[in-house]
C-alpha cells in the first residue's frame, strides 16, 4: 500500500488536506493520528515516536521469553515508553503488573490516552528511566533513544519525530549503559532485560551487561533484515 492509498483508507477528514500535509513532509501516521501495533490501535502524534515493526518483534520475543521463564504473575517496567505501545501490548498479552516511564509529559499524555483506548491499567511515571521507580521487576524492557548525534537518518524522521526520543550521547549508547549500570536494585533474582538496539551496537551493549551484571546470559537476536536489533539479558539462576 502506498502512502497516498494509506491516507485514503484511514484518514477521516478531507483527503486533500491530508495530501497537503503529506507533501509538506509529515509522516502519514501523524496525519492519520493512529497506528496499528501488534493488532491494537494506538494514538500517535509529534510527541511520540511512530511504532515500527522491529518493536513488534521486540514485544514478540519478550512475550515468548516470559512464558518460558515465569509461571506466576510478574512485574514489568517499560523505560522510555513513548506512546505506550510496548507496555500496553505486554499488559494485554501477559499476566503482569505493568509500569511505564517517560521523561516527556507530552508523551505520557499520549500513553495515558492509549491505555484508556485499549482498556488496560498501567502505572505511569514521569522521570528519567529508572529514577522514579521504587520496586523490583521481573522484566525491564526498553526501546530507548539510540541514534548518535552525528548519525544520518531519514529526513522524514529527523524533521518530524521527537529528537528527545531519537538521540543519545556516547554514540547512541548512553541509555543502555545507564540502565545496566543502575538496574541491579530494580531487578528480582530471576529477571529478563529486553532491549531494541541500533544495528551496530550489540557487542558494546553486551560488554556493558557483562561489566555491570553477574550470572547472566546475553542473547543477540536479528530482525527480519538480518541485522542485530535486539538484546536479551537473562539471569542464569532460572
């Protein structure tokens, strides 16, 4: 389906207005105002990233690992939740208590709306990654900002999606190290950490995991294009 066909199918207003916005460079998802993610409908606007298929894969892998690792109700936190698509989908699919964190109040407004739209109860926190939390979790999941400031990205992304959710210091690795350096006090004895990552970042993030955490297994998974796109860090005592 082309972008114009997508607009004609899903845009609820005047299609000519939609095409004008599209010709100015606005992504079709922002024009329509919602996207399908994992079979659920999510509101999106310029305050949150547009959910991508790779993030659906992150969720799918995490669900599969959760079923293998845990037999009882679990506690999960999504760090940098944006639209809430990860947290809400996991809440739908798993028997869990779900928390979600974002530093952006505007992103949290979108996530709260999406929780209502999808009829789920989630504890939302405003703050920087782990900092507002005060309990331990079975699963930490995150698709944090991971693009280096000097990295070239598509204009439609650079010009429209929130830079706060795209870019990170240390060649895009800053938030992975911050999470792994500080997560020990927020993890139960048996745990899973799920990350979506940039395609060149796997080995460095694996180094962080082995530096800051003991008795773990680090698993790197590829996306459908064959690129290293996900890292899963599991406690070995499961």
